[in-house]
């Protein structure tokens, strides 16, 4: 079955970026001149997904406004002859069909995905975490979809992470299937470095099947009262095979301040209109 739907959990409070996120969504922080969530939505569209479901929370109205038409702005740009800017603005609202569902409390990634169940229905779907902006020749989600189409089971995106950082991630115990594809024999949420089953960490891309919803509904909250997707996938794996793709591409962790700064610099240097003067500026710092 081909996938049409993509779920974007975007209800988090963005506490790592306070005070910037006190009154604006973390997902709307820009890499150069484009909100981080737009990069990820564009990946979904480039991967062939046409129905975007964004799980929002209180104070996230700016996300909805961003992907909606902006008639007053469009009229202003048309009237002033700013046609390039007008075309860019109209492209945002025409990217895909976008719908929203509210997560009333920040009760974990698993709970956020469960909130999307009425809009997803009984279809497989992609999940994108907006903190992970991934650049590559083939969109990261497209790589996962190719494995889903081959094996027919849920797929997670993974990358190799230094062992001292594994406690920040879900980590898989892999069985190699050839190339960069693995069967997942187990998953552990945020293990201690010495207890991690591998150095393959789950990053913010998933292809899930609708049977994940009953698994999430039966998952007990953790010590913080949150429902973890990793726990539900671990239960689901006992009933069906689960797969992982060590994706090709570069991931930027924009949910981390240092990662956000690195991404901003590298995205600016990749822009033809900014690269030369920005590189000259960086050299002038003598760093």
C-alpha cells in the first residue's frame, strides 16, 4: 500500500530554546529565512506524501498561519510588483493538504502520535520529528519508504552515534539484512552508554503501520508520565518484524542550541546569494 499521510508532532514546549520559545513555536525558528518545520514538510512532499497532519499544542497558532494562505500579504506583494516573493509565499500554502489536531498536554511522543489516530485511520503513515532536518541526494523518508515497500513492516531511521551520546536516543539491536538495512531485534529507550545494544540510534523518521495505535494505547506511561513511542514499538516488534534504515544524508539536530547554530551556518554557506559574503565574514573573524 502506498503512503499518503505524514504526522508531525509539534506540541512540545521548546524549553531548550527559552526565552525565544516563550511566545513562538520552536518549530518556527528559522534556518536562515525558512522555519525548520518547513524544511521537514518539504521532505515529506518530496518523498511523495501529500496529506500532512500536524499535532499542535497551546501557543502553536503560528504554524497553522504559516501553511495557510496570506491574502493581505499576497495582495501587498502583488501590488508592489514583488513577484518572486509572491511566488515563494504562495508555494508554502500550496505544498500539500495540511490538517491539525490538538494535543492538550505534553504527554510524550507516543501520546502525540496517538492524538493523530482519527485523522490517520487504518493506513500506514510517516512520522517526522521537526528537530531533525536531514539533507541528502534522496530524501530520508523516501529511503524508509523503499524499505517499507520491500518488506511491508514498520521502519525506523537510524544513524551511528558516539556511545557517550546514546543516552539521548532510542537505540536498536540490529540484525543486518544487507546494505544499510536491518531487522530490529530489540529497542531500548535512552540506555546508558555501556548498556546500549549498538551504536545505531533512532532519529526522527518513522514509517508506521496502523497496528501501532493499539500498542500505543496499551503502553504504560514512564516515570515522567509520558507515553514513549519506543516502548510501543518494542511491544509491536513481538507481534511482527520491525526494520531500520541507516539513512544516507546529513542530519542537523536543530533542537539543540549548538546543532541549530551549526545548521544555520551550513545552510547559509549553501545559499548562492549568501555563500560568498558570509564566508568572507567568517574568515574575517580569524577563528
